[in-house]
C-alpha cells in the first residue's frame, strides 16, 4: 500500500512539473524576438475583477522594458541626470535582489532608459540611453566589460539618445551603434572583443534595434537605417548581414522612412515585415511585407504588399494564423488586422485606440497595453472582428506614457509606465 501511495505521489509531482513550462523572456520581444510565446498555460478567460496584481516596483522616469530569466526580472532604470541602474527583481515577490549602477551624466528629452536587457544564465547585456554597452556578471554584480558606443563609433548623440536592445547569437553579442565608423557591430559576448563591424549606414542614427532572421539557410542580422527628414542627400536602407561574419547579404531601399523605431520582423524563412509612421518625408504610416528568396549566389527581394494606410510607430506586429495584428498609429489610431496580402480584415474604426502601447501574444491570445493610460486588454485574435475578452488597469495616471514593450514569464505579465513596473498573475488561482 505504501509503495502504491508513493508511486501515485511521484506521478503527481512528475505531471505537475511537466505541465508547467519555464518561459524565460530573455530579451527584447521574448525568446524568439517576435513578441510571442507558447506553452505558458495562462487562463483563457478573466474573472470579473480581472487578474491579480502581484506587486509593483517604483522606477525612475523611462521607457525601458523588462526581461526575465529563471524568475529574475531585469530592467534598466535611471537616476535622472546622473547614472544608469540595472535592477534585478525577484519575479515572485517584487523585491530587489541586487543592482549595478554606472555614471552616465546628462539627460535627454523624455528622460530615462529606452531599451531591454538581454540575459542568459550568467550574464546581462544592456545599452543605456547615452550609448554605454555593458556586460554584467549575475554572480558578482559587476561589469565584465564595457564599450562606449558613442565615443568608439562616432557621430552625434541623437535627440532622444540610444534605444538599442542587444542580440546574443552563439558567442556574439550584436548591437547597432549606427555611427560614423560602423552601423552594426558584433562583440565576443564574454571578452568584449570586436569580432566584426559592418560599414557605415547611409542614414541617421535612430531608435531601432536589429533583428535576427534566417533566409536562404543563412542566419542574418537585419537592421533599418532611417533617412534624414527633408534631406534628399541621405537615404534609408534595410540591410542584412551574415550573423557570424558580418558579410553584407542584401539591401532594400523601399521603406522611405525618416524615423524608424519598430524593428523588422522575421515572419518566417521567406518573409520579412517592415513598418513605420514616418513615411515619404511626412508622418504617414507604411507597412511592407517582403518576400526574400535565394537564387544562385544572390538574394532576391519582392514586395508582397505595400500598405500606405497602416503602420506602427514603435512596436512590431503579432503574426498569427496567416494574419497580421498591428497597433496602427496612422489615421485612425486603432488595432488593425491584415491578411498576408495587406488587406484590412476588420472594419475601419471598429477597435480601440491603443496609442503607442505594445502588444504580445501568449498561448495564442493577445495582450495589448494602452500607451496613454496603461490599461491592459485581453484579446482573442479572430479575423472576423475585434474580440475583447477582458480589460484591467493598474496605472493611475491618465497620461502614463506606457510605451515600453510588455514581457511575460512563468505565468506573469510585466507592464510598466513612466513611473512603475507592475507584475500581473495570468494563471488560474
């Protein structure tokens, strides 16, 4: 009898362990850099009062989002005018476990951090708004190495500073200083030594991070360079480099954006999505789906569609079931569903205005934050019409400027505005 009870208890423990997936959100836009994650096991409907707030953590003004690894939350904070501070917060309690700060004097309009740290088991890589790239040891809480991207790669500090979230690929950490010396740089992630540098870009330094994609069987780093508004001598470009060597693979000039913030989105191994709200020397929307093929020794680019009515200023869309869900900052401001031919599926003007908030997908359901008041909306991504499952608010300010990317890990949603970080439990009680 005792053996039978022990066997049943062991099976129960095994089943419990297997049914809970550890979902690290270890970088900007999550583990696949596409703002989507599966296998989380969140509740499919919310109680009338909404999900539970587990904790909140006060932050200085800023827009930098969180990353999570092994139940530790990492967010780059700022002491205004003085220093950047990487904070490590316990995901379950909201208590700060440790922090690392470094001097970064001066301040920018819309002050504070702009980027998301990238994390693995032992290290954190992050870029501050003044261009300081740090590799920080999670065990010693000290910097292993540091690069000043502004000093080392030249150029002027753009009006709103650096908004640059690193990519870790194999032994490399890849960033885009967009300077006079190089557009994209790969460092050895442990030593900080330069492995490769790209050429200078044709456009200006702006607030966009690189993306990883795989086309023609080659892992690629893809980056947007914005042209200067009103300057016919500069030009925009989307450029791809082989991730391991920095070899330039292809170049596209058709986005015509002077202020690209949303990064390229690798839809699959054949398609790349681009979006902006700074099209054609104006502040107009643009969304483009590129088909990328490898023929002989060359890459061929084909525009599947070009939609000049829909575009997002800050965040990439969600791709699900051959549909594109994008927070349109064009006219009108609203969540939009497109098919893969660029055609609008929902009736125009039928959905809420999320301003410049972000959205992510967890277990096939969309979580979207209103960029103005911080409200969190729970949405089923149907193609027939906008279908909201719930809404909750944990932010008090009607002008929260909740523009940071959302994050999710181990059943918990992390959302912030300019004043605080909030952790919300999305699992069944």
